[in-house]
C-alpha cells in the first residue's frame, strides 16, 4: 500500500502564536487544545500516524 504524504500546512508566526496561547490557557476546552496541537504538529510536517502517537489519540481523530 502506498504511503501518502500529508498535505502541506503552513502557519504564519501570528497563527502559531495564537494556537500556542489557546493551548496555554487554563480555561480552554481540552478538545480545542487537542485540535490546536494537531494543527501545530501538522504544520511541522508530522503525518497523521505520528500525530496520533505523539498525542495518544486515535488515527481518526488525528486525521
């Protein structure tokens, strides 16, 4: 089975900073924190399998 490369995702510095601020806030819902972490890891070139393993989430959730 061929391995598909993830779609390229690039974030501006301000977008990355906004996501990091969401992650660091104590009142941010955990589902939002996980989504923000997924976006940041995807922007670093991680594929869905790596993201799922790093965050200890399902492959479907990482996708």
